[in-house]
């Protein structure tokens, strides 16, 4: 149980990471919240399949295999960069309920395997990625509240009115980084969804915009966090490096895509 407060806002609450205990088995809010984010993203995807010209059966296969690969990738990514800790007790690798899922690892795993399945099923991969990009923002925007329940993924000390205090922050008011990312992702979803309705010029555009949108935020917010995964060289934050690369690549490919789209036929929007 955590006692969490936002003194500048006059808010305080008790947060229990455990939903219910059955015998020796605990059900955690962390998993439920992440699951809720995935389900809402899936519902959104299903509702927009026709608009993106994607076959439903093939979509479900991509999602199923992508989900498994995303979970495995998120955990492996985190474990690799925290091997100094997990090497002392390898069984801790399987304690996912304690936290320790790296979003970029999840994205790499889900996109990689999802695209492989899409290729086998002859799905339009760029169009599928457009749908996935918006789904990722839904899942990330909601899933970050799992970090709040676990009282993790917060930042350095701050005097801002929304500074958060709990046992895990050492009694100091800190940046609620989970909140920053949640708000940014949900705003990004609204923006990209609007673009997909009115200004989508080529397949893959929305996914590239997702990479740029999320990358920009992560570069900034990651600099505030106290629990960043670090590279084994030069003491650099892994997520900031990846974010910077994705922003640059995303912008370059967007420019290239818009140039090519000038003379391209109108996008197929129905299956």
C-alpha cells in the first residue's frame, strides 16, 4: 500500500498495487491496466479495419503473434539493460508483476513479428502499421497508469504544483513522468486519428508520425526520470538515443513519403 499525494493540488490517496489475493496468488492492477489498454486499442483497430483496407482474419493473426512478441520483447529489453541486477537472481526475470517492461522493446517485438505475419498473410504492412501506431498510443496512454499504481517511472524533485509524493519518492515531490507520457500519448492519438481521417496521403504516414510524436516526448521526459536504462558506454540513456534516431528517421521518411504521394493514386480506403 502506498500513500500518494500531490501537495500542490491538495490531493492525497492510498494506492494498493494488489487488486485481490487468492491464496498465495495476487492479481495486480499493473496487469489489469495494461490489459485494458490493449483491449481498447484492439477494439479501435477492429473498428477501423475496413477504412485501412485490412482483412480481419489476417489482422487477428498479426495482433496475436505481435502481442506475445511485444510482451517478450519488452521484458527482454529491460532485462538486458539491467542484467547487473537480474544476473544475481535470474528467477526475478519472470516477476513481470513487479514492473520492468521497456516500451521500446515491446514496440520492436510487436512490430517485427507483426510485420512478419503480415507479410506471410499478404497484408498491406504500411497500412497495418498506421493502425498499429494509433493503437500503441491508446495502449501506452492507458498503460502508463500501471506505473502510477506501482509508484515507479517518476522523475527528479520538482517544485511544480503537480509534484507527487509517496514512500517510493523518499518523501520528496517529484515529476509524475507517467502522467506526462499518458497525457502526451492520448493527445497524440486524437491528433493522429484526425489526420488519418482528413490528411492521410500515403500508407505508413500515420505510423511515421507516431514515431516522431512519441520520440519527441520520450527524449524530454526520459531526461527527468531517475530509473532510466543506461547504455554500458558513455552513461547515455537508452530511450533518449532510440527516440532521437526515430525522430530523425521518421521526419526524413515523412518528407520522402509526401514527395512521392504527389503523383501517387488515391489511397485505397475500403477492403
